[in-house]
């Protein structure tokens, strides 16, 4: 049976007209147990339809944050205004919203297929709002004192869509300050429309986020391999990808010929090193 819960939108941070970070405080005051990478289903009444519309949103806050769920949401404008997001972007702080308890399988593996600890490097690739689950992963892994190497790669069309840039930069600075034996974290972003005037100050990686995996013409190593300083192999790295299906496909096209296997096509022994979640 679906149990509809209520909550209050406690905070809205508008990043741009169609992109915002919001927090929801559940009635009762405490966020239920969930795992980093899971999503919450929001429900709002759509007056045009006279019924509730429900949609899934990845939780960006970590499970340790008990006061609120934090979400990163795009207002879908085209080709038709999205049924839930158009309602949501008209809501204000203090308004009520419905939610269903968190669920989902896009969670970070702490163990290998054989039960041994998974100590491989984590490469977390987010396209646009597909960054959200990786904010939860990163903050959770930090909260539990994980020593794994974590690389967050974020792709966006415009520089002002690099949501969580300050947080992710701070997490990397902390890694440099404390030492990688204590907290091993790197963040890199890529801008896919570098020639647009708005992006003219961008000096980082250019192209869609999967371009981090592709060696530049005339080079033997990919930008990602240059960041980590060694060849990426299924033995030393696991990948998590979230965003458009095209982003997932771009990553798979690159990794599969190198012997990487995804969760939906596990090897006979149950092993794999790519997990993904996509929609649209
Ligand atoms: C597991 C999961 C996690 C997600 N996490 C996030 C997240 O963290 N952040 C985020 O922003 N999104 C996330 N999404 C996407 C989110 O669930 C919604 O799909 C999205 O917000 C659009 O919902 P909507 O009701 O506003 O749009 P909808 O009304 O569902 O419309 C979606 C698109 O279809 C088009 N469309 C609808 N009806 C028609 C029609 N009749 N003819 C032609 N086109 C049509 C709309 O114009 C729009 O482009 C996630 C999805 C999943 C499955
Ligand atoms: N857990 C989940 O399943 C989850 C969580 C959050 C979001 N999502 C989904 O992720 C998608 C991201 O939406 P968004 O509005 O945040 O993204 P966006 O800002 O439109 O795009 C983000 C980046 O992805 C690129 N991109 C766009 N379409 C692409 C395609 N078909 N193939 C490869 N790359 C593409 C963009 O490049 P260009 O500049 O070239 O367009 C941009 O660099 C949506 O489908 C959303 O519903 C899923």
C-alpha cells in the first residue's frame, strides 16, 4: 500500500530560472532511514488534471542528515511544461508537499560480488541533475570515514549549472589539507557548450562529461587517467553514472571495449564495475 507522507518545503535556492535546490522537512521532523543514491517520490496536486502527480527525485543529502531531504531539480519546460515540475517551481518556502518513502537500488557498493570489501576507486559521473545522488554518496562516504579514492565528474551545458561546485571544491580542498590517506577526493567538471558567450570564462574540460574518458587526439591517456595518474582498469576502478541515457551510453561505449561490465550484464561469477541510473 502506498503511504503518502506530508512535509514542508523549508528552503529553496534558485540556481537559475529552471534549476533549484530545495529542502523538505518531513512532518514528524525526522527523515526516515535511506541509503545514499536512493530517490524520494514527490507528489503534488495538478489543478489542470484534478489529481496527484508523482515523480522520482534523487536525494542529494546524505542519510546522516536527518532534518531534511535535499533535492536538485530541473523545471522541465519543453516541449511541454512538465506536470510536476511546473507546479513545484511555483511553490514557496513554507508550502506543503507530499512524499513517498525513499527507495531505489542505485546505491554505492561497499562489498565485491564475493563479499570481500570493495576498495576500488569510485568514479562518479553525473550529467546535469544526475549529479544529485553523488552528492549524497560523497557526503555519506565522508561521514563514515571512507578511505576510498573518489572522483566526481560533473557535466553541464552552462557554468551556472555546475550545482554544488563550492561544496565539491571544498571537499577536494579538505582532501589536499588532510592528506589522501584520510580523505581522498577529487572533483572535475566539463562544460558542453564552451562556445556560448556565457561560458567564455570556462578554462576547464570542454565537451560532454563522457569526454573525460576519451584521450584527446594524439594522446594515449584519457583526461580521467591523467587525473588519477594511472591506467583505468576493471581491477582498480568502479564507475557510477547518472543522467540522460545518452550520457550512460557514452560512458558504456567507452568502457565496454576495455573489458568493463555493467550491473545488468554481470559476469558469470557475479562481478561487474559499472552501475547506472537514467531517465529521459
Ligand atoms: C530514479 C529517478 C530519479 C530522478 N531524479 C531526478 C532529480 O534528482 N532531479 C530532476 O530534476 N529529475 C529527476 N528525475 C526526473 C523526474 O522524475 C521527472 O521525470 C522530471 O522532473 C519531469 O517531471 P514532470 O512531471 O515535470 O514532467 P512530465 O510531465 O512527466 O514531462 C516530461 C517530459 O515529457 C514531455 N511530455 C509530457 N507529456 C507529453 C506529451 N503528451 N507529448 C509530448 N511530450 C510530452 C514534457 O514536455 C517533458 O519534456 C528522476 C527520475 C527518476 C526515474
Ligand atoms: N536518478 C536518476 O535517474 C536521475 C537523477 C537526476 C536526473 N536524472 C535525469 O537526468 C537527466 C538530466 O537532466 P538535466 O536537465 O539536468 O540535464 P541537462 O542540463 O539538460 O544536460 C546535462 C548535460 O548532459 C548533456 N546531454 C543532454 N542530452 C544528452 C544526451 N542525449 N546524451 C548525452 N548527453 C546529453 C548536456 O549536453 P548539451 O549541452 O550538449 O545538451 C549537458 O552537458 C534528465 O533526464 C533527468 O530526468 C535522473
